[in-house]
C-alpha cells in the first residue's frame, strides 16, 4: 500500500491514516484518487471524499464519496458514474482500452462481489458517450458483469427519451 498526499498523518493508537489534498492511494493495480482520505489499516476500511476516482484493470468509477474495503475490494460510491470491463474484453485489449464495457451511473453504486454491482436510482448501458444510444434506468438495478442485469421499475431509453416502462426485467 502506498499513500501520497499534500498532508498525511498517522494515528498510532487507532492505526489510521488521514490524508488531505491530492490524495493518491495505490495497492497493486488499483489507484484511488481523492481530495481527502481516511484509511484504517486494521480493518482495511477507507473513506475517500471529493473528486473520487477509482481505477483498476476492471474499470474506472468516479463520484463524490467512496467507502471501500481495501482487503475485499467491496464498497459503495455516492453520485457515481464509470465503466466496468467485461471478462471477454480484458483479453482483447487494444491500446489499453477494453473493447466491451458496462457503463454505470447512480445515486449509489455498491460493489457487492468481484463482478457484481447494485445501483440505486441509476442506469446501465453498453454504449459510451454522454448520451448513450440506449440505456436502462431504474430505482434499483443489479448487474453481474458477463451475466445479467436485473431491474425493478425500469425505463428503457433511446438516447434520453423514455420509450418503455418495465416493472421487472432481466437482461440479456
């Protein structure tokens, strides 16, 4: 684990790092950037706030606040967006960019397993861009990369136009 910041302190009693200003936490191939960070070395719990960006070979997520267990790689991102690469695309990388991605947005994005996510008040699509060609939006979505996306109270959008209401859907 490597932490860099404009200000960095360590509390020996609680075994906790406190970092502020251009924070960068690196562990293996994962990089976490933020304005501030608190990291408990005993539990592995990290809380990052302000311009949060989490990058790994699996994808990139950005948002306001992130709670992440650095040991399990599970956590929760508020007001987030980003993408996760599908397993098949990881072997077809050209120029550092994965060919197949799931793009996620949500008021809250929870990583619930190695390849699974739960999204509140968000959307999922395989199209890039600020206004994707299509997307599913819902109050609650669960996504398993290379598996299914499930949604309750979903809307299917073409561009930003809602086309179809679906009480429950599993995709594909």
